[in-house]
C-alpha cells in the first residue's frame, strides 16, 4: 500500500508540474505576441515580378485586386493591368481592366495610375485613370469608367473628368469622406500641389460651386519634394493620412520615395511628418540596397484589419539598361502599422 501511495503521489506531482509548465509557456508566448507588432505572413518581394507600376490594391470579399499602369504583356499592350490574389502574396495576372479606350483618348496609348473603389449606392465599381488626350492642346487628364464587378470590363465615359496641359491633372485618388459622406477627388503632379475637390454623386464631374483646395505642396523639404504626386488617403482613428510620392518615378534616373502628412479632416490643413518630428523629412519608404525608387503606393486592409502598403519599386540589381522604358517597376507589399500617430513600414524582404 505504501508503495502504491508513493507512486500515485509521484504521478500526481508530475502531472501538476506538467500543467503548470504548459500554462507558463502559453502565457510567455501570449506576452511575446502582444509586445511585437503582428505580422501575418513572412514573404519576399516582389509579390508580382512583372512591370506593374502605380498599383492600387482593394479587398473585395476576401479577394484582393491590384490595378496598375499600362504595360506590354505577352506581346500585347494592356491599358490598365489587373491581377488578383487570395492572400496578397500569390498573384494571378488577369489582363486588361479597360480593354476599350475612351473616346477622348482613343488615338493614344498612354494609360496610367488607376484607382478603383466600389459605390454601394450605384452598385458599381468606379475606375479613375490617367490618359493622354487626343487633343494636343489639352494634353493629359483623368477619366472615369464603370463596371459591375472588380474584374471589369470597365466602360469609360466619353469625356474626361478633368484635362489640362502637362502633368498637373493626373494621379487620381477618389473616396467617400466618412465624416461628411461627400465624394472627393485628390489629384496632382507636374510641380503643382496635390489638391482635393468635391465630386458629383455619379463621380463624373466636380460638384458645381465646389473649389479645389491645395493640401500638400512641392519644394517643402530637401529630399524628394521637387515634384510630388500619387496621393492616397487612409483614414485611421479619426485622422486623414495623405501618402504621396516624389520626385522622379521612372527610368534610369528614378529618384522616388513615399512621404506622409496628416489632418483631422479631408480638406486639411495637413501637417507633414517632417514638420511634426522636427526632422525636416516626411519619408517613410525610400531606396535601399535591394530596391530603388519605391513609390506611388496604396493602402489596403486584410480581413483581420491589418494594413498593408502596396507600391512599385525597381530591383537594384536590374536598374541599369540602355533604354529607360525597359526598366520594370515590380509590385511590392509590406505590413504597415500606425505607431505614435504615424505610419511605419515593416520591411519583410
């Protein structure tokens, strides 16, 4: 009996120790996870190793869609490129989201910087894009197209939303202001400020009586701000974060980076990161030994609410070519977190 009692006590003590060990281990893992910014997947860029500039990525019912500037694919020019993914890291190339050119730009081949959103009232996906006009006196502008599903085909309106001389009326980003319900367009480049203005309910014109408001200006900091463009708004905890890029997107002399400013409403005033921290630089993403000229980003949230920054970049080891247009800008994606009121890019490589 004494022997059996000692055996039973030994087994009981052993099991108790084992349970305590498991609980302590689980608690330690939980604390470690809470103290470290969560990152869902370790991946390697590029996530799409083709020429895929100026990417906009949206989440539609757990499927991600990426839209990009024109490029040649399998020997054919694609006006607005489109790819899809279930996880943000493995992408399937679909083709042309805008197979038919708009009447105002049907004799040119220059389509870039798409932005896509879904309008729950119209039950339509809305595509904004840049194009070179048939009319050489007006040059470049922004068009609008509509589709019933995110893969298109998007059908363009015959007339541009805005068109002007040079590159000042390009790089659209449209949104519905969560605070007011107003439909807004951010746009700008060509050594001019990025502007915002209210649109009509059908997205195809500026609302009568509205005026454009300049929100971020070039030449404000020493690096990358000679020209600014590619605006993108992300609303987080009541603040409007305006991401923008500068100053030379493409080619063998590309010098590009992503910067950020923030405001408490859609029309500003916007405070640049470089103003807030006193360092004179608002850059959150720039070149390194692996990637050159990262920029023209979009921000997308996954189903868990984690934010990701999608952008194009030039592989550093492939940047030297004899022809600028052969330098491809590939699709890269990184986790993004807001820390102390400002976004931080978590590099994965």
